[in-house]
C-alpha cells in the first residue's frame, strides 16, 4: 500500500467544516493494518497447528453461572434483563441529586447517556469531541456511560467529567504504538503461531492503564456511583460466547481489596483484539467458596461495536425512575470513533489483504447495526437519539498504528466539530444528515 504524504495538523477552524474540492487527511492511525493482516495470515495458518496452552475452564454446562469471587453482581451477560443490574440501576435514582439531574417544568427528569464505540487510535476523535464539548459549557453530567475497546479506555475519563479532560487528551495525543504493544521477531511470531495465543505482547498497555487508573481514579468512580451515576464496560467471553456488561462503578465501590486489579483487568480485556493481542483471563467460581476456574475474554468490539445497555436492564427502569417517583426521559449520545463510509481503495489479490478488507467491512456493518439497535431502543422509549462520527471526507489509513502527531490532528477534528455546534445526527445511518 502506498503511504500518503504526512499532513500538518489541522487547526480547529480548518477542521470544523469541509473545504470545497479538498479532502481532509488523517494518516497512519488506523486499526493497525500491519499487525491485523499479519494476525489474519497467522490465523489461517494456525488451522494446521496443533499446539495450545494449558487452561482450567469452567464445565461448559455450567459456564453461564460462573461469577467473580466475592463480587458476583458486578457483571451480566447481554441479551436479557438481569435482576442484579436492574436492582442496582433502580437504586441509582434514590442516590442521585437534583443538582446533577434536575426535574424539568413538567416534573420529568432528563437523563443524558453516553455510548463510546471502539476504534483503536481513532479514539482521539472522541477525546477531542468530548473536550470540545466541555469548552462550550453544554456538556451534561451523564447518568450512564458505556464503552467498548478504545471506548472502554476513555470511559472512566468521560464518566468523571471535565476534571479529567487533560488526562483524556494526554492519553489520546501522546500515546505511541510501543505504549500499547510490542511484536517480537519473525521467529518468536512463528513460535506464537504454533503454540501461543496472540501475536503481540500487551504489557505496555497494561502499564499504561495502571498509570492512569490508580487508587484516586477508582475512588472518584466509586463516589460517582454512590451519587447515582453508572458506568458499564463491555467484553466478550469466548467460552460461552457472549457479550458481557460490567458494572464498573459497583466494582469501584465494592470495597474489595481486588477491586482496582479487576477494574484494570476489565479495561484491558475490552481492548484486547483477538489473535493480535492475548486474551484476558478472569478467575471465576460456580458457587461461593467453590473451585476456581478461568474464563477467557477478548475485545468487547467482537460482541458490539457500541452499546447502550446490552439488554441487561429494561428501559422502564429509567422511565419510571426505578420506582422512586416521577418520570425519566433518556437523551442518548453516541460517539462513533471511526467512519461508516471508508475511502475507496483497490484490494490486492492476496489472502491477508482480502481477509483484512472483509473484516473491516464487517466491522463497519456491525457498527451500523448497533446504531440502528440503539435508535430502535430510543424510539421505543421515546428517548432522544444523537450520534457523531468521523466525517467521510477525513481520509484515514496507513501502516502506522498509534502516531501522536496524527492522533493530535484527529483530536483537533473532534474538538472543532464540537465547538462548531456539535453536528449530531438524529437519525440512524441513511437518514437525514443533521438537524
């Protein structure tokens, strides 16, 4: 693939609106073409490999009942309402303050929700958008924040609000590829192919998460949870397999000595691209005090590119304010850290190139499906629905994965769009452009 010329970072004014006859370019920050294509080739070749690493999985017939020791209510498998999740959300309406969520003239309380999608280094766009939103003075306190993959990495900062905008900006404008993963020699990659579980080593990402997610941040998340706000992160359990929704505030507020480690572990799992990155194993039990097993989790984006609640609680819990009186109205905001309509580019006649394009196209289609799913929920609950994405005229691509200069440019695109008036879509893909 020919590498485009490296552009100069755009100013907010330049990035705010399309320029007639020109194409705004953000290069070298994509979903990791090189490592993904190599991983795809390894995946194909691995069908003939016979090695595997030892495991201690739960018995398949009981895997759905597995729970985190001493914290059995901190997660739920998506697809059906979960009693513990519904009970915890209902409690939130008794915990919240009128300062954060004041009743309107009609007595109804409006609840802003924020859903953050995956997208790797494209998360710089979402980071810029959130910080630009803050600068306008109109960014609300979110009742619920959700995230998968890169959205999971930014979710704690978005959840805690403007006080953590600087940390969010640093995370998405200074991080380099070597801060996320390292890839060994060709010989070590071959060894991993024949008897390993991933192509790259994500210990740098673990260290990055540990540096940003410390005891103070955990305390702040727990405090927000006790004040009636909720944060959920999604991972994919490969053993079941199911999308899993984790109640991050409940983990933080649990008081369990393992809470910080589990909080970090969930974030790492949600961002662990399968095949390219190692899976993350959670210790689980089938009954309190019983034998321990391991459960294999990978990137939440495998199960959903973006999600609102995963179906683990009914919308009526919000509209009825958990039974604590009055009515609630949801305003749903979705930040899609990517593009739904890619720039055309010929595909070479090679297995890795074809596989990479198919997976990329499938991912975009999945994101569109998720947006329609959230829109359908919004209609059923008479909720507000707004979403934002990287404009189609911003070209993204290249071989480099996390390039601070290019991430700063994409950050500026998001920041400028927010300060220029939001540019929210109010209908799902294919509907009218903007209000």
